[in-house]
C-alpha cells in the first residue's frame, strides 16, 4: 500500500485555487477510481495516464486498487492539466519516485499516450496566482506553457517535454533511471522570460489620409480612456481608424500586461510574441451576449475580458443582438463582469475601451455627397433606434466620419504618425495621473467637481448646452470628463469654454442625423 500527495491548481475565472492530488494504492480488485468533482476530461485521465506511464518504460500498478482524490472535493476541476500530477502521484505511491522530493513543487500538464507533455490553458494565470499570494513554489509545466508562465516576475518555473524528464528530477532509484533512454538536452530546464519579448507593433495612423477631425477624436479618446462611436458611410475609413487606435495608448505596465495575458491564457489564445501589446478584440456582429461578456460552465471569459486593458472594436454596431449590446452597459461603468450560474460564479476583468462603428442608415448613405440614400425616415429611425439611450449615454464621444475624396486619397501625403500623436496622449495621461491618480474617464462624483471645475462663463455655457440638447446627468458628466481631457491635451490647468465647446460637438453626431 502507498499514499502520495502532489500539488496542482484548478482555474475558477482568473483565480487559481490550490488542489492536492492524493493517490492511494491498496490491495484488492484492480481498479482506478477518481473522485473530487471532476469533469469528463479529468476522468478521462485514467487512460491517458496508464498509457503514458507504460509507454515511458515505467511500471504501472495494474494489480492494485488505485484511488485518486482531487481535494478540496467541492471545487470543480476541468481540463487535462491534472494528468501530470496524477501520474506523478501514482509513481510516488508505488515507490518509483521520492514522494518527499515533490514537496515545494506544483505540477500541471496534459499527457499524450506516449508520455509527451502537452500545453495547458491558464499557465500564466497559475503563475500569477502564486506571485500574487507570495507563495515560494516551483512550478513545473509543459515547455510551451512554461515559457508563458515565466513572464510573471520572480517566479521559479521549469519546463519539460516528456513525463520521463520530470520523473528524473524526483527518482528514488538512480540505478533504475540509468536504464532509461538518454534525456534530450532541452528536455528539462528552468525557463526565464525571453529577452526582447514585449516590443509591441501597431499599425501606423499615418496610413490614414484625411480625417483630421476623426484623428483628433481618437487622440482625445486615447488620452482620457474614453469610449468612441464612429458613424459614416461604407468605406469611409472607420475600421481603418479603429484598428490603429491601440497604438495611440500609453505603453502597458507590467501589472496591466500580466492581467491581460492571464485572460488570454485562460482561453488558450496567448502568444509570447504579443506580450506587452495592447489587445484589440473585434468580434463579429453575429456574436451572442455570452460570446461578448462570457459564460458557460465552467464560466469562461468573453470578448470584453479578452480586450482588458485594450480595445473592443464593434463594427456594424446596430447589427449586434440587442441583448448583447445591453450586456455591455455595466462593464462600461465598472470595468468588471461577474458571470453567475446556479453552481458557481466567476468575476473577470473587463476594463476595455469601446470603439464602435456604424452606418447612419440601413443602406449606409444618409447624408452622403456621392450617393443618394434610399431609406425612408422610418427605416432610419428604426435602424438608429436599435441602440438604446442608456447605452449611447455611456459612450463618451460620438463622431461622423465622412468619405474621403478620390483626389485626397491619391494625392495627399501621409498623415501624422502614431508615434507623434502618442507623445501628446502620454503627456495628457501623465497630467491626469499626477492630478488624480487615474484616467479622466474614471472620474466620479465629487472628483468631477474637484478636477473638472468650471468658472462662471464655462458653467453658463455647459448649462445651456445640456438644456438645449436634453442631456441626462450621465451625459453632462461625460462631457465634462471629455472637456477635462481636452484641457490636458492643451496643458491647461482649468477647463475653459473652448474645451467645453469641443466636448459638446462629440455628443451631437447621432442626434443631428435623425
């Protein structure tokens, strides 16, 4: 009889809860029992582990009763990440590796039938959980997953290619190990972050000719962290502008990059080449509410979480399902999304910048100088009515993007570069950080009065604008926050009438077309 304990992690949202894999070998009718609220893919580990151990030339205890417990019992476990700790637990319980030497390590990895280790989802989230809690533990992962987890600072991460590469580090009988095949040179190694990783590459805004007013709006949105809605006829350049927006944002901090990468890692979408690059998520307009905000069982992050600390670009904005768009209202305000189900709930970060694009009408040519609109007023009203007032209220900037003439497109020189505009954005963002500690978009309540206060002339102007345009309290506050950003871009300490006048025009575009 033998008992072994191996440590691993289970993922619940971005939380990586500690899991102890307990393996007990006993005399009795040969069997393999796995308990501990395991999903189907975890229960299938029985056949993968058996084949991997046998094909690696190790001894599988076929004549024993094997009981594997994944503790705590009430914590859901999914994916193939428990293959490696289960295999090591069986080998430790049967005396083939030293159980005591497993202490201080945590393991995760899926096994192929030949014993090769395959990458697992959420490796970076596991390493981040250890880093956040200050736990001094060695993390052992498949090599591809280890390269991802090594991006977390101050971690001790080891990567392996094969089950035997891991077993060699904890073997109890060196004489038996001498009979195994010679290990490959890169079969086991401590993995550190790749030098030079994290140099972001973005498309250049200089590629976009014309559109001076739209570029100004992008600059304001980037400087203050504001959301933006662009409206214009087909082919006017809305998508081209949106795809270059992420390059205007300040460089990511290490904490921001870790949070963003951890979400991508949960979905198996993370690539080390994208480290320190702000994500741009562009879901299709047929996406459901669950695809946008997250869901499923167990809960998985949606597109708004994959855009965390980056950009969520929604093209053909009114074509999204109403339920999907309305689900964005709370995350736009709070920066988080909580997915609740009967059995469990999970909270995901969702602090993204929304960039939306739409046509002014179903045919797309309302107000166009080149083509006549064939839509009736009722069709235009219904089309624009797909966007609810509460949702539009939460979008700070509304702009029109007119079509560029063929002459301007062919003859105009390249526009101002992303790098040049980003310099002004960083200056404005730094002024906001020094003044209040966060971007202007996050100003709330008394902070708006304190940091975006108005003199008598500016207050009269704002009162008249809000009254004539029928703004809600939220719209008024959002206009004030935009004006505060415009003032920061102009290095002004106070919000003046000219800053308010520019901010007001960015909340009139949609209303002026209906």
